[in-house]
């Protein structure tokens, strides 16, 4: 299911619509988390980063609630899940077909539009370089 991308300042009615189109009931906690997730436009985040934002805002919500809700959003197609290894999982609000560049030193993911990568040779970087390229192959 392809969902329309969100604009920066969308009213909660659009979050309600997104949840319903994804087959989810629009609860207070889901709507609150959608506001935290989508109000900044396209972004990558971990559950822990989102939880820190929620707590910094003074909102009382359990880490387990954030974890379960974000994973449910991903399972229903509202977010993409990006796992680079067994220990780190990011979520992406950008549902367009694109690749990712991972900066290991800062743990930052950067979107790269699909047509902007051409891999013609395999490069091995020395270990002193603190980054590597990860290209997603998801449809």
C-alpha cells in the first residue's frame, strides 16, 4: 500500500486518515506518536531516539508503548524498517524508492535518491575510514 507523504504541518485528521487506510484504529497514543514522527518531514530515527523526544517534551509514555507502536506502524506500511545489524534498527518516514548512506561515526542515515547511485566497481576502503555504504534493495 503506497501512502502519500506527509507535509510538515498536517492536522491530526490526516493522521487519522493514514491510520485508517493502513487498517489501524486511531488511538490517542498512536496519534500523539504520529505527530512526533511525521511533524519533521522525512527522517530516520530509532525507537530510543523517538522515546527521548517524547520524554523531553514532557509526555508520559512507556518505552514499551513507543517500541510496540512504532513497530506496528512499520508492520502496517506507515514506516520502513532499516536494520543494519542485529543491534540497530532505524525507521524511515520516506516511503519512496531510495537508498541509504550510513555514517558510522555519527550513526546517521542519509537518503540517496534511487537514480543517484551507479555501482560499477567494488571498492574496499581502509579501516581508518569511518563510514561505509549500505544500499537498500527493498521494493
